[in-house]
């Protein structure tokens, strides 16, 4: 599979009036805002996993039949939209400066986690999150100025694998002892080393790897968890009114990222068997067997607003409502805290010298 960097936005017509339908997360239904027609969606759950070795060099499903790529001239993103769509805006920056591209769309997702909360709940969750931040200006906590909110499905690979790890190493435990005599008598801390070795078996389940370009792995890890084991079979109707970025990181390269994550899990479990304070070294050799994967698209609300001539961005997990992002800082609150700290320091110095 060759890497791509795309988005899709599906269009569905209302059977009653012909207007565009949109997926409403809070109702789990397609909805027509002109005639109020509602079509319920019931996702089909699946435990199916795909064989990694059999498919890492060959796409399973082709997305080019129903989609095309457009390029955003403002932020540079390559976005996939339905072939039915004539005009579109970039979901990442909101720009309408998009042009058609001749690139192929490529692989289609086989699983999806639908959006579970709508825009109003996104704002509510963000304001609750802001209220816990002391230095945020009070008026922002009450009212976010004209936020631009876009729902985007972020692509990810999930990997499963049986593992058998052999390991050997040297760990150390600190202890104290008294040395010297007379005036030179003192207590020192030393390390008593001991060797470890053994075999550790671990089933790695749904190691989540971000395969898009616009969201870094660290950002996805902060938004996690996602319940990828309970994801639905891909249904394009969940994308009605939303965008979905296609993978930029190939399935094969994604496995290298997953192995690094898995190595940390295995290392943690091995070390948890021992009581130690210091690691001198720990060598781990892991064999992977029955590697399986899913191509899952994950719901993320990307939100941008301006305050005091600066742009702020936050993201919300579209399944759980978890919020991550940056916030404005009130210069007045910071100044007051600094002044208070100076006053307390002066009082403390005066008290000590009294």
C-alpha cells in the first residue's frame, strides 16, 4: 500500500425533497434540515481482523470509484470529496480555495467509529474544561468567540499480535549503610545489582497508530482512548456532512510504529515483576506471530477561534467528548498571582528577620 494524504466528504440526497442529508451524532441518524426527514442508522458491529502479511503490499478495497481528491491552496492539505460534490471547503482551515487533483484516492477504511456528540456538546465540553483552568480569561469561559468547528474522521491502523519475548538484564536496588568512624562516620547510599532473565508472553491488542498527516501520533494519544474493538463495519453514510482524512502512513510503516509502542508495553510488564530502583540494562528480543490489523477512521472535532488577535485550536474526541488543546491566558490574572507571590515572599522575609 502506498501512502496517501486525503479526505472524503460524502453527499446523500433526501428521499423526500432532494436536499443534502447530514449525519446527526446525537440521534445516530441522517437528517434533512429542510423537511425534517430522519433516517436512522444502525451500525453493524464486527470482530473481523485482517491478515497483515497477506495485505501489507496490496490494498483490500478501492476508494477511487466514489471519491476524488481536491487540494487546498491555503494550508496545503489534500482532501478527498465525493465525486458528486461540485464545491467544498477545507475541513482543516475552512478555506474555499480548493482545486481538483489528479491523484488517486486509494485504500478504503474497513471500520468506523461514528461521531457520538454534536457541535453544541463540543462547546459545552470545552467550556467545562476551561473552567478548570485558572488563568483563562473569564469571558472565554462563558462564551467562545465565533468558533469554527469541523468534524473530521482521522485515519488509523490498529494492530494485534501474539508475542513471545526473551529478556536478560541487570537491575539495582538502593540501600543505605554507615561507613567511617569518629568524625568521618556517615551514611551513604549504594546500589546492589542483580541479574534478571526469562520469557514473557503478551497478546498486543489494538495498538493504535495515527496514519494521517494533519494529526500527530502524540495528539491522537492524548485524545485516546477510542473503543476500536467495538467499531462498526465501514458505512459511508456516517460521513454525510463530515470529512475523513485518508492514510498518509502506509500499513507496513505503521507496523513499525506499533512495534515501538508494543515494546514499551512489554518492557513495562517485564519490569513490573521485579522490585528495583535502577536499570543498568535490559535486553528484550521479541517474536511476533499472527499479526492482524484494521483500518479504522476515528471521530475528531477540530475547533478554531480567535481571541485578542491570536488563534487558538482545540480538539474533542468525537466518541468520548475528551478535550485537548491550548487556551488563552489572562495577563491580569498572571500579574495578580505574581504580585501576590512577591508580597508573600516579602512578608516571609520580614517575619524571618523579625
